[in-house]
C-alpha cells in the first residue's frame, strides 16, 4: 500500500511544484523534473508488481482503505486502493510509456513558451490515470475518471490561441461527460441495491448471482455508456479525431496508450458483471466490431498524418471491445498492451516528421523522407508492420488471439468483420507509410530543411520500436499473469488465449499482405496522389467521417436549440421579475443609505429616540 501511495503521489507532486515554481525554474527543468518523477513511479510500479507476483496465484490482490471518506448516510465509503494483475498491467504501461513520452516531449516542446504548463498538465494526467486504475471502489474510479477528462481538456486545448483547439477540447469534454453520467447512474443503482460500491464486495455478490436479470442488464449498459464515451466507440466517437489539435506527444499518451483505453479497463474490471448481462456483453462486441471497420473506412481517405492515426486508434479500440464482447478478456488486455507500444511509437514518429517539416501535417506535402530521417523511417515501419498484424511483430499475436476467441466462441460474423478490418488496416497504414517516407518529395522547400529528430526524441521512438517488434513474445507471461484474475469467477474465460483455425490465420495475414502490395502498387508504382478518391462518392463521405457531426447536430443539437427557443420567453419573463425585485431592493437601499453615516453620536441619538418612543408607547397604554 505504501508503494501504491508513492506511485500516486509522485506525479501530482510534479504537477503542483511545476505550477507553483515555474517562474523560478530554469527553462529545461520542468521537463526533466516531470520525467524523473514519472520514471520513479515506473520503477515503483515494477516493484509493486514484483511484490504482487510473490503472492499465491489465487490471492494476488492488495487492497486497503487509506481513510473513511463518506459516512453517516448508510454504509461508509472509504478512499480505497486496489492492485491486482489487471491493474498491474495498466500501471506499467501508464508509467513506462508515459515516461518515454515525457522524455520525448523535452525535445518536441523545447521552443514552446508554455512548456512548463505543458509538463504540469502531463504530470496531472498521469496522476489522474493512475488514480482511475488503482481505485478500489467505483467512487474513487469515478473521481479518477472525471480528473482524466479534465486533464485531457487541458491538454487538447493546450494551444488555446487556436479556436479549433478550444472547440476540440470542449467537444471532448462534453462527449466524455455523457459517459460520466452513465457511470454515475450505474454506480447509484449498485449502491442502492447492495449498499456498496467496493470491488471486493460487489465481485463476491456477482459470483453467486444468476445471469439475465433486467437489473444487471441496465447496470451493465449504463457503465458501458461511460466506457463507450471514454474509449470513443460508435456513436460517441467524434471527439477523438478532433482531439488531434493538441501537441503530438499528447496524442501519443492520451489517445493511443492510456486515456482512450480507460473504457477497456472498466469493461475488463467489471467482467463478473458482464457475465450477468449477456445482452450487453454481446452489444459490447458488436459495437466494437462495427467501430473497427467503420473507423478503418474513414482512415483510408484521410490526408492529415495525425487524423489517419486517430481513426486507426478508433479501429484498434474497436478490436479491444470486440475481444471483451466475445469473452476474450485476456486477449483484449493483450491488444491493449501491444497497441500501447506500436501506436505510441507511430504517434511519436509522426511527431518527429511534423517537427522536421516545420509543423506540416498534410500528406500532400510529404514524401521521400527516408533519406532525411532513416531512424524515424525504420521505427515507423516497425509500428506499421505491428498494427498490420504481420508476424512476428506484436500486433499479429494480439489480433490473432482476438480473432481466435471470436471464431471459437461461435461469433463468426464478428470474426469476419475483424478479418476484413485487418486487411483494411494494412492498406491505410502502408498508404500512410509510403506517402510519407517514399516516392518523390511533394514540397521541395520542406524536404530541403527536413532532418532527423534530436536524440531526446529519437531514443524513445527507438525503444518503442523495439517493444512493438518483440512485444508479442510477452504473450506467455501475460497469460500466466492474468489467468488467476480472469478464471476466478464462473463464466469467465479460463483459457488465457485461444488460437483460431489455421485457415483463419492464413486469410488474415494473406489479406494484410495483399493490402500492402496494393498500397505499394498504387502509391509507389502508379504514384497516385494522396487526395485521389475524395472528390465524390464513397471517398467523399468517408473523408468527411460519414458526416457524423452533421447527424449528431440534427439528432441532439438542433432539438435542444428548438426547445431553448420555446423556453426563452418564459425565462426572460422570470428574469425580468427577478431583476425588478433586485431593482426595488436597490432603490430602497439607496434611500436608506443616508441613515448609515458612521457617526457614533448619531447612532446613540437614534437609540435614545427609539427607547423614548417605546417608553412613551407603554406609558400611554397604562
């Protein structure tokens, strides 16, 4: 417990000290200080997991209440922390990948006047995410959940001078608040039914309950709404692509490795509840599969390097929810880990490209960068092969585990969607790779000034490239580590990972290889322009993200504006009445103000006159 408290406190200490003393710190110190504190949290996280691994396999849980927080209104609720193998995985990724992104940011943000503010926000985000993961009950989780949303608001809108960044930050905050309401309602249902929100107590109840009741279905659905918003599942997905307005390292940390996987964590954490709600359980997988292919169709036509990666993140999150929906909880967690490696790598490598091209993000101005940026090119290639599911890179193993679980559990339609999405992923990622690093430079001026990133940016990219390459070989260890957690309750998947039929693997990898060859033929051989296909038809709608912003405006925004127009006259009448009362009080006070002169002798005279009047009144009555 002491280790967990220290892991939590170090990032928030960094956020507070940088905010308080940033005016006194040398320019480079905030980045170094923030990185060191997260690095220490990473080392302490390793120690915590080592201690956890020394416990008996069926008792790998460390939990405790730091203090009793809410009492006097029924059963007390404490500020409780909880560490088990599931939380331990998230702990390592948040602090480990977070440390690399902090170090990268020292180089990326070195010329920004708000550098100190940036690192304080980054440390605050790490603290919030750790609180969410280490929460021992749903109340503490909700606090961490809300703080993560606040931190993301700060980071997405970091360059607040840009109207587009402010709009994106507000959009992300509003969409995530919708999910927060879902979690709050689900939490309330559990508390009123069982008078508890603690994991240990709730899991004990769930283990003996009968599946299928309406209560469990509604509770699971409300909690899933929260996960849906935070992890940008259809139809609450529109905020994620706009969130690319933040600095690129923010995209790597929040929108690839940590924040957007909070919904995956919540669903994995509540797997005993999902067992009791089979309809919602299947809904999680179905929406996940649809989100995966839906986002992949959009990514194929994007022109902004970060937008391609943003929609790719949406698609991979869909894969994780697909895994959970078909009962492959461990496969979903495995893909979370490999995705953190290769997607953080891809975002940071893209950041190096943007940094080298003086802020340019449009693929139409790139090309031929392999000669200027060889380290970044090969690192990006490793990430691209990993996300495309090409063996022996990490993404192959985690995708194979998901698709194998989908096929073996009889969800063949979801399996087919996953296979098709794998082929589409390989196509749009290699389209991005070829258009960025190969072919003829499309902007001679930018190309002339392009250069490899400094070592402080390159080293984290190379480390993540190595992890993206070998991360799949952690599969055996991860299965042993998570098996006690996910086999502790009836109905959970006892097999750590399931392999699908050989023909399924051959189809998946074969589609990916064909997609890579097609991308090479189109964008290197035929030299098709990046903007080809977006002028009309399917490509135009996909480029515009299937006009979902317009759909939401029509469904949600316009009706409330209409209601507001109807209500406005009533509101104005009420406000007029209130303003009238306020004006009357103001005039009365103005008339009475001369009585308050501040002269003590006048107050004494007033008292004497008042007493005389009272005395005269009683004498007259007698």
